[in-house]
C-alpha cells in the first residue's frame, strides 16, 4: 500500500528556558524541547504517534485545515 504524506501546521513558541510546539488540527498534540531543532523532532514523533493511535482506534485522520501566515505592521 502506498503511503500518503500529510502536512500539518505546527506552532512553535519560545519559552524562557525551552521551546514548545502544538498542532492546532490535532487537539492535545503537543511537545517541548530544549532547542528549536529538538522540539521539531519531538513534535514530528508526537504527530506520528497521535495518528497511529487514531488508526488503531478506528477513528478518522483529521485533514489539515489550519492556515499559517504572518502580518507586517509598522511601529
């Protein structure tokens, strides 16, 4: 069976001592790491596990629907 690639938006936030990440389209799918690179790796693993559990439970895989953008403002 051919594997399907799905891309989800991930929000990264810098804390005082580490990084956090969450996936708006997958409620509760969150991760932390000491560095941005670490949290990026951790959230990928968290997404894969999240989707694996959904499959095992016979639940549908959510389609990505979150759009991410940036807005420029003048100070």
